[in-house]
C-alpha cells in the first residue's frame, strides 16, 4: 500500500499489509510473513509506539502518536496472536472494546483458530466496569480474560467470573511468569502484549518478553509523557537484537527486536 498513496487501504486485508525495508530499495515486504510467530513453543511479543524523543503517549493516549500504517500493523499483530495482553489502565485510557477483525477479515491469518483473539486484561484490584462492551460484547469463542492477584477483593472476583475468565497469579502483584504459563496451558502460545508502560515494565522485569515491536513516530513532543516502560530500573537489562526495520511513506519506522539467545 505504500507504493501508491491513492490506494484505498480498506480494499486490502491485514494479511496483505506490506512496508518498505529500511535499508533496501527492493520490493515491499509482506508483513504477515515477516511478523509470523516462530514455531516450536510459546512466544511473547510486545507492540508499542513512541515519539522520536521517547514519549509513549500524546494527550495521554498512545493512539495520538500513530498513523494509518501503525493502526494496520497493530491490527495485523492482533490477527496473528492467540491472546492480547493489556493493562486495565490502558483499557480505560484508550477505550478498549473486544478485539475485532481488521479490514477484509482475518481468515488468511487465523486458519482453524477462533475468529478473534481474546483480551487478557491485567487488573490487580478488578476495578473495572464489568458491564462495559469489552466484557459484554466479546465473541463467545474469545471470552475476555482477567489476570489478577490473590489480594483482589473476593466479591470482585466472584462478579468478574460472571463476565470473564479469571486467572489468579501472584499475591499483591501479578506474577507474569505464572500468568503466561496459565495462558499457554489454555492453548494461547502466540502472545501479544500491548502495554501500557507499567505492565510492559513488569513483563520485562520478569524476563518473559521474547520480542519487542516498536513504532517510532516522527514527532518531537517534550513534556512529561512516560516512556514505553514505566517502572524500576531493570538490574540486568535484557539485550536485544534488531531483527527487522521497515518504513512507510510518512517516515514512521517499524522496528522488530528479539531477545538474544
């Protein structure tokens, strides 16, 4: 779609999305293939966006940094995933509803899987509107999941269990390693984390992140916005390897890093 700005993006599916490799002038890369999950076991990737100066939000929303290409890539990554992990704060700030298929549907991406992946919402206290569409409008084959802790109020746990599948992992803070293991045990081996920054910081600190997909938005914002990770410094920072870099015609960069080793 980057070859002709006049192309109607709604006529193509997420499986057809393509971008130009950053360091080459060759043919566009079909991202459904470039971002395919590796075979042979569970894999947790994160997808985030930041401005050139590192801000992870504009006007308190990550969506304020993106463009149509970034939104289409987000849709593609969701279509490839078995489950989408997101923090309760991000659900509220970004106005999340259930995952919906991208333009043209996801039949090419999902094969014999449910038509959409479920959301797995991280909420320590379960202080969410359980009558919100993110629960009530979820596809029955992709019921919303709540990832919570043993210190969650028992009454909220019981109420949440009527609207969602509840997974308890950890005492006062979510044990992400245990939560991921529970999701994998339910068949969700291709995991996508959409943050926000506090959740992603915990994922990284736990050591369960395999891949970081980062969109660099060509903006300079300044101000006090969070970075894509918002938490204590990681004692031993994980080293990443740049696996791919792409760009579009609006100078957005799409970087894919994987964990070394």
